[in-house]
């Protein structure tokens, strides 16, 4: 079967960036920036993005582009005879499934809130308890949560069933264009709110006092953590798009562009959230409460708040759905490559499987709320712990060692593949950094996550 390819370079960049741009990044980035010294954190983040995120991203792309296959068969095509690197390919698929088992539920929350603002569930002048009660009632209803989750799963696999170009690439182009337009409109609106300057100062002004209070080591480790995990590396989610690439452009150049898009969206999210919160005297909190409780409280007290709330959650829906589509494509490609299935059969099987596998996360907030799995965590947090603290860093380390050691594919072959085409070239003097320093940095991240 002839390998599908992207219709255009823009399609590849937008789909790959869409995979990296996720809801965790969009609502987590602004908060950790504010809590870790503002501008100082941003500088450390950009530094680690370039010295950790970009290199590992080129490695996933290189494995995909050189093999023209999904994770398991990609390793098999490139590994030395008798070696077992391809076992990691199976863990990549497990990671993608685990990620979607809770990500589809959170994406469903975004879609649900978009419709709640659109249809007037949130009204001007609602009090704090009423706004918080909307989220509480959503979590308490397995039917409502399950319905939104199912809508995300079915629509996602329906789009992917049409093929790479006609489905994923075409929809992602429109969706990412709309996302970028929405985020600029929302950002400009937030900056024009009265008192927005205080939020902007909290967000971006380098604060030595904040750094001292948090500790320089904490700020650096938080920046390293955010820079690494923002790109969804380690579970083959990016490798699959490498397998659809042509060799016209170098991988470092494409990786830098994708990181740039991802960072732009994360940065602009802060320009939306902090000025709006401070303008209405609301101290932003971390995690789900920031998006589903704090911000709706801001919108219901804002002139034209229903419109701005609708647009904000449309933006968040696009941010989450772009990641869902990218990971679903990875699952389909794996089934087509490994089992020889047609795309429609792979879509139907995975749609049923992910829908059923996502139910524990839905039920974990109501019927199974007493269930705590890993270290007292609920179902969603346990699934997230396995993906974020184990599968992503370990998987990235495996890709790295496969590409730069003589026991794997080998540095020279990776280097040649990464530099094929026009654009930013990797330099050979980076070899000791890739072979010694980068593995140590990823190990530090892994140990921090487990502690």
C-alpha cells in the first residue's frame, strides 16, 4: 500500500503543531509563568525548549521519515537484526490509548462549556456559587459527561476515517487558522479591559522576589518540565507525522517552527487569562478550576461576557480537538501498518475501543468517585500520572538512545536523515551533547516526576 503524504508543508506544520498545542499547555503555561517569576521563567522555558524539546522532536520525526511507518514497524525497519527496540513501539500505542482515555473527557468538558455559553446557561450577574455549581453538576452527571466524551470520540474518528489529506489535514488547517485568529481577538480584548496592566505585570514582569520565594532550582525544574512535556514527545504522536513527510526540509527547521507555533499559543493564552482575571479582581488558580470556575466568573461579570465566553471555549475546543485528531491518526496508522486493516475498519475498531476505555475517567467523578488508584489519585490523575511521569520521559529517552547510540539506529544515520533538505542544519559538534548531556537531563525529569 502506497504511503499517504501531506498535501502541503503548511498542512504538516499545522497538524504537528496542533498535536503539540493541547489544553494542558494552554491553561498550565500561563499559571506556571506567573508563579515562577514571570519573565525569568519564560527565558528558562525558551532555553530548555531549544536544548531539549527541539532535539528530541527531530529524533521522532527522523525515525518516522526514514522508515515511512508507524511506531512498531518504524523501529523494526531501522533497528539492527535481533535487537528489540520495536518493543517500545507497543508502549507508544499504549501511551496514546492511555492519553485518550482521559483527554477525550477533558475535551468533552470544553465542548460542553462552549455550548453552555452559546445557549445561555451562563448569564450576566450569576454569583460565584452558581457558576461553580455548573461545573459540579457536569462532573456529577455520567450521562452528560459521557455524552460529550462520546461526541469527541465519534467526531474525531469520523474526520480521520476520510484519510490524511481529506480528513486530518483539511480539517486541521481550518481549525488551526480559526484557533490562531480567535486567540489574537481574545488577547486584544483582554488587553483593553480596565486594570489589565496589573495582570500583564503579574504574567510577564521578571520578578526576583518570586524567584527567591520559589527557589531558583524550582523555577528551573518547572521550566524544564513545561518545555519538555508541551510537545507530547515519547509516545510516537509526532513520529507518525514524520512518516508522512517529504525530504524537502530539514527536521531541525521544521521542529523550530512547530515549537514556535506551540509557544505562541501558550504565550497568548496568558495574555487572555491574566488581564481578564486581574481586571475583575480574581486571583487565578491552577488546574481545572482556572478554566471552569474562575474564568466563567470573569465572563459573566464582563460586558458582552456571553460572547467572549463562547469564543474562549471555542478556542479551547479547537486546542483540545487538534490533539485528539493527531493521536487518533497515530492509532489508525498503527492498525493499518501492523495488521493490514483498511482505514475505515481501523477507525471503527478504535472508535469503539477508545469510547469504552474512556468510561472509567467519566465515572471517576461520580459513580466511581471513591476509586483511587496511584498514590491516592482519582482515575483521571492516575492515567495522567502514567502518561506524563512515566511513558513520555521514558519514551523520549528510548527515542534519543535509539538515534544517537551504536546499539540503536546510530548517530550518523540519524544525523544524515535530520539534515536532509533545506533549512537549519544540525552540527556534528552536538554529538557529545546528544549522547551524554541530553540523556542526563531527561533522567532528571523522570526522577523529578516520580518523586
